[in-house]
C-alpha cells in the first residue's frame, strides 16, 4: 500500500521533533499516540513527503507505505477517523495506454 496522509500541523511538528506550543500537551501526546498505534496495527511506515522543505503547510504531508494493499480503503478510512489526520488518500497508480487501441 502506498498513500498520502495530511496531519494536523501540531502533530506534524511533533513528528519532525520540533517544539509545539499548545494548550493541552496531554491531548497532543494522546493524539500522536493514537496515530502511532494505528500505524503499528496496519504495519505502516510514515515518512515525510517533503523532508527538505521548510514550508509548514508542506510539512503536514507524509507518505504511508505498508503491506495492506488489499485493504487500502479500510486502512485509509480508519486513519481518517483519527484526530491527528486531516486527509488520507491513495496515490493514484499510473495508467498504461495501449498504443494499438
């Protein structure tokens, strides 16, 4: 499975190891932990989609990879329900065009 996930800016900053100003640090840790548990449950790995960029909006995007291809829609639906996640979608697969028609 390959997909893209967009996280809340505070959760993304926490994953990048940055400091986060928030009112409720316990809530933020709980939100991050729920994300990590879901990733573990589905055997997914998370990596920054734009690691060299400094733009805060681009830093919210991460790539998901894992073995759950046959259950991709179930996985994405599950991830979308998390507080940390603002969007989760499959990478479109390249279409092959038959030149012979």
